């Protein structure tokens, strides 16, 4: 992973001290909340229902053990003993006192972390495939380019005050695990005639008016990428709406302008760049940044698969199921990537205690080549694990409450904090998610259902990505009572689509039973156990499922 140089370190420390002064002026009453708001947002500080919330940047979702231990320490010393991993591959602390936030930021600076540009109308975190550098199906590692984009976008003076917030995602695998088509800019790395380039998608997003991104370029060579991104951002900065925040996202500009005309605007802006404006990105610099992401040395383990098979045969602690569900193919034989589920029953999705973070840090250091990833589905990943280390890792995870075997299954939900924390929410999300988990507790039943993505949002802002859940659940307020609107057929992968609304909203206590009926109808209609729900839905359509959602008991 990338390491700060002396300039990076100094910039971050200077920002901490600058914000320390701003916080002191706010606490003394010298400046009021409306004056403080733009200052705190530039440093990742939100005001939620009960307290300030601090969002910490984790570029492209990658952490080392030292950084994870620091997050655990912050949870223990400044919060209530836990942190919340988010769909932006970041972490949030919901209970840090404002007076302590400068000290937290100073501690983060010690381990090359910060909260800069995690909020506000700027380019926020650049996210990526959480298996990047390890996935068997990727054509190359996208993380170096995520880092190049991060360096280009952080403190970019022209794009510090955009019409609205902005997010970029990068993938290099045919199966899109980074959800690039629901980002403001999504980049798919390609190789053509020995040259690396990018397929460019623009204008994706969720919220009040969800859109799938338009593909505006088939192949932008790597040495032209930053210039092409600048062209996109300049078109957005020039034509994006600033008079209406609900129409300010680039997705609205692309939709209202039209894909063809928007593409022409970008191409014209790109062509008009003068030599003095172009970003010189020498191959030596590209190579230098790539060197920070060199894969770990993974010695051959020819007997690993047999050792693991023997261990699973003799084990009665659930190892075999966990390996079957929570591991992912690695590009090196004898190794795997493992998903550490943050979705056990009875725990808010994405939450991890300080003790659990310490366990993950220790495992990454002992077995995982000092590499931890955060997924946009609110789990953690150890990407480089030897197969014959899995029994020992599973035992430690199980003792820490981190061995839930449900990656991609019905209980592995994306759930926003909702009305329990967020002052924008209309309804609670966390209790509804827990009630659904309670309805599907049998591991055999979950595995029989197969891949099934439920996403829950507490308001139309869609922080729970409900639009692209196989089943999406949106909390709405109706005359002071919470109702939940069901959408079906969404997906965030390479076949991304926005889910369709099934019909009227349900009361909270009606949602679990409705999910049960959806699942049973799916079982009746699927061609085999190997056909996932989303494929059955795409073949059969809405009607057979809508029929059972609203069936009378």
C-alpha cells in the first residue's frame, strides 16, 4: 500500500492544527454552528441526531495492522468501544466528543490516516474491488490507479467546491465488485494490444433519482486518464446545477443533457486542453506508485488443499461451511481471500468492537501479509491467506464473534444507520435488518437460498443502497408512522440495474414475513438450487413476487 512522503505527512498535520483552532473557536462560542459547518465538513465531521460523527478516510478500503489497531484505540478511548464500517469503504465513529476530534485526527496522522474530503461537495474517497491484487479474475491490480486518482483529487483547487458530492470507483475484473455503474465516475481497467486503459462510465448514483452510469468512452489510455477526468470534472463544474441540491449531482446533468451530448461536451473539453494544462504523468512515476502495491511473496504450498480438506473432515466447529461460503479464489494456488463478516445476528451491520478490530489486526499481521480491506458491503477482507492457515484463523475469528458464514447470503445485508443515528432519516433501518436476520437464522436454510442481497435505507438518500439490492427496503414516514417500501430486481454488478417498486409500503413488523414469502416463491420458481434469486426474478418478472408480498395471511 502507499506510504506518505514528508510532504503528505506535513500537510495532514497542518490540517489537524488548523482544525484544532476552529474547534476551539466553536466551543468558546466565537463562531456559531452555521459558520462552523463548512469547516467541520472539510474534516469529515457531521452533526447527527445525538452527537457529532467523524468519518475517516480509508483510501480504496485498504488498511495495515498498525492502522487497524489505531482505529481500535480510538473506539476504546474516544467512542463507545466500536466503529462502523461503511459502504464507502471508510469507518465512522458516532460518539466522539467535538472537543476530542482534533486529538483523534492527530492520532490518525501518526499512522498516515486522516478525515480530509470525506464529506462536502468535493471528490471523496476513490473506492475499488476489495479483492484487488488478489482476485483470480482481475486483469491487473487497480489500486495503483486509485492512489494516482487520490493524489490528483485531494486538494484539487478547481474541484474543491463542486455542485454536489462526487465519488469515483475503479475495477479491473470482469465481475464488478466495486459497483462502478452507480458511481459518479466508474472506471473499468482494460488491456488492448499490450496497452493499459480505462472504460469510462459517468453519471451513476442512487438517492432521490437513481441512475445507472452512461458509458462515454471505451478506452482511455492510462497516460491520458487524469486529463480525461479533468475534462469530465470541468464539464460538471460548468454545467452542473447549483440552484437546486436535488438536481446537483452529475447523474442529473448526464440524464438531462443526454448521453451523446454529454460525451461530446467531454470530448470537446478534452480536445481543447492546451499543452500547459495537461497533466504530465511520466512512466517512472506510474512505476513508482505501482511499486508500493507489489504483491507479497507467496511461496508455493502444494499440500495446502489436502491439509485443509483433512482439517475440515475432522472438524465439527463449522469450519467447512465457513470455508465454503466466506472464501474467494486467489490468483496464486494454495491461497485464498477470506471475508470476515460483520453481520452476525443481533449486531448492527458493519459494526466492529475495539477488541474485534485488534483480533483482525493480529490475524493480518500473523497470517495475512499486513493487509486488511474494507468492502462496500460493510465487511472486512484478509486478501492473502494460505489455505492451511484457515483452521487456525477460523478458530480465532469464532472466539471473537467474527466467523459468521454468510458472505453474500440473505443475512449479509447492507443497512444504513437510519433514524437511530441520522438526522436525515425518516425511519429506522437497524431494527428491521435485525428482524429479517432473526427470520433466517438456520445456516442450512441460508445456504439453500443462495446469493441474495438485501439492502436497507432509512431515507431516500439511499445510503443503504436499496436501489441496487436484489431486494431493496426503503423506510418512509407516513403521518408519523414508519413504513417500508419494497423494490425487487436491483443489482450493482456488471449487469447493474435499479430495482422496481413492488407496491405500497409495509409496516415494520410485516417486512420479515413478506421476505419469507418472497423466498418461498423464489424456491418454487427457480430452475435449480444453482440459479440465484436475481436470475429467477429477471426471467419471471415482478408479478409472481408482488403477488406474494401482499398476500393475506
